[in-house]
C-alpha cells in the first residue's frame, strides 16, 4: 500500500487565499500521477514567507468522514521527501480509521522545518488559518515534532484541531489510550496463537519505553507478563525496569532474547531484510508506525515464517480514537470502549489472514477497503 515512489521532483506552490497555483519544475512522475497512485483527493501547499511556514496538507479520502491526521514537523532533506511522507502517512490514516470503525477519513499535514528551531506562534497560527480555510474537511492533532502547546496556537485560529491539553477542554496526551489499544492487540494475537488471551507467563520485549512504551509496560506487568525493556536511552531502561519489575536489556541484543512477543514502540522499519532472518518471536505487536520496511515483502515472509504480525495501524489506533472522541464529545468511558474494540478488530484481521492465507497487513487493507467501498454505496443516495 505504501510503496515508496522513487522520484526526483521539485515544485513551487504558492497559495493565495483559496487560489492554489502550482508549477512542477522537474518530475519523473507528475503530481497528479502521484495523487492517482496513492488515491488522494486533495493536496494543499501552504506558503507564508512572513512566518517561514512551508507546509503540505494531504487529504487522502473523506468517504467515511472528515480527514483527520496529525501535523508532523520535520527537517526534510528535500521537498520530494516531504511530499512522499505526507502522501504515505495520510493514506495510512484512511486505513487506520476505517479498520477502527471510525467515521473519519484520512489526512495528514507536514511542516517543513526543525521543530526545535523553526517553530513560532506566528508560524503555527498561520498554519491554523490554512486549516480553517478547509472548513472542516481536514482536522489535525499533534504528531512527531509538534505538541499540545502547538495545538493551542493552531486552535487560536481554527476549531479543527484535536489533542489540545485537557486543561482547555482537549483530550490531552493520547499515549495511555494508544498503549491500551496495543495491549488489546497483543491479547488478540495471543488468543489467536495460544487459544486464550492470558498474559501471565508470556514474555514480551518492549523496544522504546517512551510515552506509549512505558504505559504498555505497566499494563503488561499488571497482568503478570514477563517484560523485557529496552531503549536507546540507557538511563530510562534502568528507571522503567525498576519501577515496574521488568528486565532491562540492551537495545543491541533484542533479536537474541527468547521471548514470545516483540513489541516495537520506538521507530518504524525494525522488521527489514537484515532483521527478519534473526526473528525468534512468535508475535510482533507494537505501537510504532510502519514496522515493516516493505510491507508486501516482509508481510509475506512473516506469514511463511509463521510469525503472527498484528498490523501496526490496526493496534495503534488509540491516538486517533482519542481525537475522534474529542470531536464527537464522547466520555472517557466511551473512548475506552472504542479502544477495547481493537481486540475484535485485530481478531478479524488475523482470522481473515488465516482463512485466505494472505499476510495480516493484506487482510487489514482488505477490511479497510471493503468498509470504505460499502459506505460509499450507502452514501450514494440522498
Ligand atoms: P516517544 O518519543 O515518547 O518514545 C519513543 C521512545 O523510543 C523513546 O524513549 C526513545 O528514546 C526510544 N527510541 C528511539 N529510537 C530508538 C531505537 N532505535 N531503539 C530503541 N529505542 C529507541 O514516542 P511515543 O509517543 O511513545 O511513540 C512511540 C511510537 O508509537 C512512535 O513510533 C509513534 O509514532 C507511535 N505512535 C504513537 C502514538 C501516541 O499516541 N503517542 C500513537 C500512534 C503511534
């Protein structure tokens, strides 16, 4: 689904109010061809020399509802990389919300720049005005390089932003909810493989014990799972291990550990051509986005190897569920219920994968595409 398009592409995009003028300078694949490849509806290029804002908002599909996705701020090496990232990420949001059963479409925004140096109130508020002009077709939230404070600035210009701090009526930090969803995904995979979903006596390696990882360690230890923790931050490994009674392990040795479950909660692409041969785990289930470097190739290899992969975008949907709840004015209780549904959503994916002998990621994609196609037909009459 998210195959990287290799290209050399530069473009100039100037947005005057609602008039978008775009000139492709050199490209091996035109912008519209790329939109066709990914299936996008709309891309908005935002340019504001005064604040230094350069951003791209990609709206992938709004069949199920408004396109919701975070805003990532990153110092991309090139505009082509930035465009590729936002196209890939926005499409993933469509699939994530579809499988989670939410009435949301998929979108994403990127701001080009170093989040430590280039952020300002003016830049974020200007970006908020671009979102405002989309009249609710796109709703954003925090992502890599942005935080709840940034959402507050965006909110000064538009109401179409979720994940503001709880103190001002937002849904706050989504990480505990994301961790709960991942925990449900792990239990569903354990049920599929071992016939019951009890975690006592099962062993789990959690790689990356940041916001999501630490909450996951807590949930796993509460059910008496044996937990190994690792991170690039050595100090954190010791702290978290001590706090929850987990085993501290070095990040370099994670593929040598004998454990049932590997839970990547740091970076993507940890399952790749180099690591897949070393995998000894029975289950892979974590929060990191895009855990498979090449989802088709490694998805198939995992199937052949008999490793059960709970697709990342199915089990890490807690964050988007949190935003959806905020949007709909749901209670905390309802948010928890929706997140607990990730257990059934994962079971459905694993069942379809088994029945049709397709990789779990292919199964998840099929479920998402079917829901979107079905609802498109529902909406075909007034
Ligand atoms: P975080 O930044 O709080 O934590 C990431 C942790 O991983 C940090 O402790 C960091 O030191 C560690 N880390 C970084 N590189 C590493 C490496 N190479 N090996 C081992 N550890 C490494 O991030 P988070 O909010 O906990 O999110 C974790 C992952 O889950 C990310 O990939 C994120 O995109 C994804 N995710 C998060 C949410 C959410 O609600 N926060 C929702 C969906 C997906």
